[in-house]
C-alpha cells in the first residue's frame, strides 16, 4: 500500500505542476513568476555565492545554449522503455498468444517517431523550397514550366530578409513593420523572432525545443507535430499492451475472486489497491514502466492537443504567449493611450488551410523577369 500511495501522490504532484505551468505560462506578472522570484531571493540568502554561480552556469548551459544532453536523455528513456518492453512484456505476451501485429505496433510507431525526430532535429527551422511557376497561356511543360529555388531558409539573414518580409502581413500589435533585430541587425519579418539559443532570427518562430536541440520554425513545424503525435501514439500503444498483459495475468490467476487477511487476521475480498500491489511485487519493472508510460502519455497527450489547437488556428507558441501577455497591457509604448489596441489573429484562414500551411509553408513567389 505504501508504494501505491507514494506513486499516486507523485502522479498528482507532477500533473498539478504541469497544469499550473500551462495556466500561468505567458503571463508577464503571474503568481507563479512572482513566487519563483521570491523563492529565489530567499534562497540566495542561504545558498553560498559560489554555489549560486555554479548553478546559474549549469542552468544557462542546459537551457540557453545548444546542448545534446536532453537528446541523449530522450534516447536513453526510449531505450529503457523499449528494452523492458522487448525483454519482458513482448515475451510474456507472445506466450499468452497476443496477436503479432499488436505486439509489433510500438516498433512501427517507433520507426516513424525516429524518422520525424531526425528530420526535426537535423533540419533548419525553414528550408529552401522548390517552387514551380507555370505559364497559363501554353501547356508545354518543357518550355513554360520553370523551376526556381526560393530563398526561404527560415533563418533570417540580410540576403533574404527583404523576401521574407513579404510572406506574412504585419498585424500591428504583436508584429510591427520596421523593427530591426539588435543582434542580427536585419529587419524582422512578421511572425519571426530571434532565438537566443541558436543565436539567429527564425522565420515563423514557434519555440526552441531542447528535446530535439533545434528551433521549431516554418519548415519543420509540420514534422514536429508528426513527431509529437507519433511519440504520444507510441507511449499509448505500450501502455495499452502492458495493461492488457497485466489484466490477462489477473484473469488467468483467478486472484480477483480470492480473499486476503489483513494485519488483524480479518478476511477481505480483493480490492484494486491490493491487486496493484500484488502485480508490483510480481512484476516490479513492468508495473514501474507502466506507471511512467501512463504519466508520459498524459503529459504528451495534453501537449499534443495544445499543438493541434495552435496548428488549426494558425498560431505559434510564441504568438500564443505574446497574445496572453498583451492582454495585461492595453497599449504599446509607441501608441497613444487613448487608442487601446485589440489583438486579433489575422493569420487564420480556416481549419483546412491552416493545417495545410503547417506542412506546406508559404513562400514569396517571384516570377522570372524577361
């Protein structure tokens, strides 16, 4: 019972912290931000200065510079889960005559997830697009179909800034025309942002993901969404197969219809907490893995729904956070106080077109000059 109680407390704590972070994220002066600042001020009076400097350097190294640590941790967690699944769950389920396609489903999802992970982590946030221009007056492909390479790297540079400015319109609230990035010294296109980790401006910047060690921008946003969906599906499949195996074990052992004696010697019918404890004592690694995968599924599932919401409404994480912070400030410093600004998402074009834009980002089409 002690294990079950501690695990439930741990699960509730992690879910509560995750929900609190989601609710408070994007608010400039939220209760969470004030609490963290006050806690850090109190701890700074107790913790030695040298230890504070080492901690700050370590945190800066982890979250403000490109590091492969989280990528290694990501791979290690997947290897541990699939190692346990292959070593025990797969073997036991094979002996219980589970369908082979069901047992192979996590491996198929893993292959797709690894492919999306490589594409997302190795690619630029935006890549060079191939654009075809067709002369409508004639239909001869060999003469009137011209192939151009459009500079749509997603990385905003002095050479492509003028072209990227034409891709999206400025809404005048979150993005204003004429602003120059002080680091890159280029005009900032609408929906772009300077990433302090990658040290460059990224077109249609969403966020910097430490798990893929790359920025999420115009060209890899669709791959990142597929990566999230495949990772969530993989965790769900492993959790479902493992849970089905444990339930099958309980049914075959007929323990659910038995009884047990408590510390006072009284007989009781089997209860769910006792069954979970019995399974943990019999299959400790499998039950621990199941608890971890269920927690992972819940967290990833919530983030997947959030990412799908952003994709269907044609928003980025950066824009969503900015719009929430903007709600606390009625006007920008450059605007008169008697004309409050109202944020409106001007980039949404309907669910289908928004979703299409994630996988096929727009580019500036420039016809060849004669």
